C-alpha cells in the first residue's frame, strides 16, 4: 500500500511540475505595432502660407491602443495583437500636418498645437466624426473642418468631407487605408483653402 501511495505521489508531482513548467515558460509575443503615415507627395506649388492647426477632435473609439474594426453596423472588434505604436491623436495630427504642407506647396508651413500660435496665420479646426472600417470590407472617413481668420473672429470656410474606400484583408492594409483617407481629407482641405486664397487676390 505504501508503495502504491508513494507511486501516486510521485506521479502527481511529475504532472504538477509539468503543468507549472508550462505555466511559467516564456510565450512568444506576436503583437504587431502599426503607425499612420502620410501618402501625399510634395506639390510643386510655390505657395507662401502659414497655417495654425488646432487640436483635432477624434471619435472616442480611436483612443485605445488596440486597433478597432467593424464587425457589422453596430458591433466592433478590438485586436489584442494589432496595436498602435503611438497615441492615435498624435499620429493623425502628424499625418494631417505632413499632408497639408505637401499639398499646399513647398513654401507652406503648418504649425501644430501647442505651437500653433503664429500671429499672422489663419487657423484650421478639424473634427473627424468617423474613421473606421472592416477587414475584407470598406473603411470610411467623415469629417468637418473650419478655416478661421488669424484673429479667430471670422469663419472663412467650412466644409464637410466623406470618403469610403476598400480596406483589404489584413491590419497592415487597414492602417494604410486609414492613412490614405487622412491624406485625402488633407488634400481636399488644401485645394479649398488655396482656391479661397486665390479668389481674395
């Protein structure tokens, strides 16, 4: 009987040691980090312009480190393995600044808040109400923007922008799609501002 008990105890110890060994064994980290990038080429325009970009307003679902996608009209999915490498608001602002500068022209400067205090520069306020899509589906952006005089007392322009494009099947394609939509928004704003500027001459 003692031999049987000793055998069972030894067997249990081996099983437990195997379980605990697997528990404490280092697991590979398969998290992939992504960054938004501007896809706007530098324009040949010789436009001299300074522009103050005020803090962007983004939908609250973009405040997470996980990348968010749509499952259907009302359900979303958060990927634990696909994450942003930076604060999304900072990434969006960086892409918009780069795209605006490239689209406006080689002698244009966009000042990003909190440095956006150029005394003689008009201001731009952008509110993005949606920037989301689904894998193997489509991604959309909806935004409103206001172009304001340097003294911030006169609204010079205000427009709405909406665009939808195919996403692709991977998170990499999804992020590239989001970058393309932000670039498209910035280019549209640049065209409208330049048209207004030329009309004032």
